C-alpha cells in the first residue's frame, strides 16, 4: 500500500482527501503546518508528498527546499489556480508536478498514480543491470546516476526524463511524448513543467569534456539527446 503525506492547513479538504485516497487504496498521513509536515517527511518514508503552497510556520517552498537537501521523495504541489509564479518556483526547487486548486478528484488520483508509477522501478529492472551511455552510468534498480564518476542527486522525474532521453539518443523526442511517458499527462498549452525539469537536469549534469552540449532543443518540436 502506497504511503502518502498530505501537508495542508485546510482541515475540511484534508479530511475529504483522506477519505478519497483511502478508497483508492492509499494510506494517508496528515500534517497541517509546514513545520510538522517537514518533520514527518524527514523522519518517515513516503511514496509521495502532497504539499500545499500556503502553509503556516513554513510555507510549501520552504518545506520543499529543506526536504531536497537530503531526500528526493516525489512531491506534488497544490497551487492556487492561475498562479503561474508558484508553479514555476515549485518546479525550480524540485517539485515533481503541480495541480491547481480546486482540482478534479479523478485528475488528482491520476497524477498521484503516475508519479508513484514512474518512481517505482519494475521488478525486472531491479536486477543488476547498469546502463552506460558515454560518460553516464544509470542504474534503474537503485535509481542512481553517475556522470564522470560523480553521483547525481536527481528527483524521480529527472531520473525518468534522463533515462527516456538516453534510450532515444540521437533521435528527436517530441514534448508531447515526453510529457505522456515521463510526467504521465498530456502536454497542455503554456505548461512549462517539462522545460523546467529539463532545465534542472541540465544544471545537475557536468559539462562534457569535449565541450559539446548534451541536449539540443528543437524549437516547437522537442529535444535531441546528443550521443
């Protein structure tokens, strides 16, 4: 049973979500301020954290920043509808996805399942298979990536994005395909999630010794991983 931590100060919404998600087979832990939520997130193991932006004591961004220092637990941020700045900031500091409030119950459940699914490696992948792509070694079983013998600290989304691009090295991968395969959702107009995750990934990857870029952006179409 997947363990979910909900950090939200709206008591009524929290109770409704607890009932909804328990019916879907999830086990929910509730926290109603940022300080309590961060303490639980650091002390226990969760498959996913649902994190509201507006929280007492510590806001959602402060919780996420502190969490990402030591843990890469997937985080789905709950943002105010239409507040693009909150979404961009959340993605920049390591959120896996965001969902504007008020949201549809089915969409929430679908997003949660998609994030957990891409964070859990299939049993056949848990063997000792380590993939090598140039100066990158990727171990799906351990969710570890080494580049130039340096361990990269990636979120589950960044790991999935890198793996998908490496497997299709040298080929144009459309944003639509990446969004559906890695983020588990259809690409919507003005949705910058994919761009932000790729930007974060680029910052974490060391430069190639020959100075060549690792990824080429084809405007309006997608990306090419340069072998």
